[in-house]
C-alpha cells in the first residue's frame, strides 16, 4: 500500500525518511489540541524539539480559542464594546482575517460566530428556524471590528471566531520554530492543515486528500508536494443530517445557512498556511470561479472536489489520472 502524508483528521502516515545525516532520525508525536488531531514529525537528533512545538501550539490555543474564557478572543467577545489590549500576534491574525474578508467580498467572515453557535453542527439534530437566523445576521460584519496598535474594539454585538484561519497561522509558526531550531525536514498536520518542511529526502511528499463523505482515511487524490502547505476545507468534516439534508460547518455570511453549492471540498496549496487556511474557507463559500480568482490574488493553487467527484484544479496544477488514484502535481 502506498504511504501517504494525509490531510485526514485522524490519520497520518509519513513517507519513510531514509539515508539521512548520521545522528538524525525521525521523531513523531500526536496530541489532541484545538479540538483536532495534531501530528508533528521531524527529522532531528532528538525528540526534544517536539515538546517545544506542542507547547507553542498550546500557547496559541490559549490566545485564539473562542471557548477558553481567558483567551484574547473571549476577552474581545465579552468586552461590551470596550477596547481590549491583545497580544500582537492576535492583532496580526485579525489583520490577515480582515484582509481576506475584504478580498473575498465578505465570503470569509470571522464575525460569523452567532450563526456558528446557533447552528452548533457538532451537537444539533435540527436546523434553526429562518427567524432565528435572520435575527442574528445583522450581527455578522467584519466592519464592526476595529483594530488599533495594540487593541481591538468590537461593536454592534459582533463576536469573533477564528476557526477558519487560526490553525493555518499556528502551522506557520510551528514551521518557523522548527526551522529556526535547525530542522530541515518534517511535516506538521493540524487536523488537515498540512505544512511540509523541506522535501522527503530528495523526493516529494505524497499528501493524501480525504474522499468527501467516505470512511476517514479513504483518499480521493494525492498531491506531490514539498516545502509548501496544503489546507483543506470540506463540508463532510462537521455536519448533521436532517430530513435527508446535510447541514455543515461552513456558513454563507450572506444567507446565514451552511453553504449550498456543488463543492464538497477545497484544497489550497500555498507557501503560507494562514493564507491557505483563510482561502480554503473563503473558496468553499465563493465557488469555483470566484474562488480561483481569489486564490490567484495570493499566488495560491486550488483543488476543488465537487459533490459528483469531479476534480477541478487551477492553472498551476496538473492531474495525472494514470495511477491508482488521481495525482496532482505543481506544473
Ligand atoms: P475551515 O475548516 O478552515 O474551513 O474553517 C471552518 C470554521 O470556520 C467553522 O467551523 C467556523 O468556526 C468558521 N466559519 C464558518 N463559516 C465561516 C465563514 N464564512 N468565514 C469564516 N469562518 C467561518
Ligand atoms: Mg480555513
């Protein structure tokens, strides 16, 4: 069986590292963090570096989580319209989120929180009513968020949820930490946000993309990739079914309903995982044409898997259909 570095939520196999510097060997660890499975693998002299990487992850979870009372995001959400001093990194993340909000014409909107809470797709069994949805829509607008040098003010009852972008930022920061500490080869998988450091001993990694709605670990396609990030947003990741309809976790800020189009998942390939993460969510909302256009603004590549299984890739990618599975490569 082919070994794949997988974008799946709960599954990660590494291509074997081989023929490396003498004292170095592969070290890998998995922890549940940020409500997801985090696996970090490096080629290094000792596994100590992984401890620091997971501590970093925990540090960012404490800053950005909407459900941790003391986080910067909770303090902003509970601020009653008063300015809140936040960590410079929270400001940076919010600035990037605002930029993607603008460039996506509001498709990516990190003030979608009241509707995320209303739909509560992890627990709900019934959809909310139209009235409940239309009551909350006026609170959704990233323009209600004002950023200053070291503080954030939110108005009009708006609340922030960085679930669509924070993991990407954390993946970037873990990569930075590992490379600063001498790691030249490794992989970071934050529940489907895959970041690659270097290549796989002269070859490319095979990143497996989950087949939508199939058993976890079943692959729709593979991507040959090195030293880049691949981030997937899929409507199969979190959802409930009611009366034969699927209600998933990515909400269209214009309607307040889970996005309804013919896309099952979007994978973004880029240098920066914060960008790829924001774009993957935005592209799922925008659809193929507008999504591709948005990704182009950032020099990123897109892979759309449609509900009927069709694969649509951007101009910088090619698809080899000759193997067991479609294999996507950078041109
Ligand atoms: P991702 O898996 O990166 O696409 O992020 C999905 C998460 O982002 C959801 O679970 C929500 O927390 C949040 N979210 C949902 N809809 C949107 C949206 N339109 N814009 C920004 N964030 C969203
Ligand atoms: Mg995202």
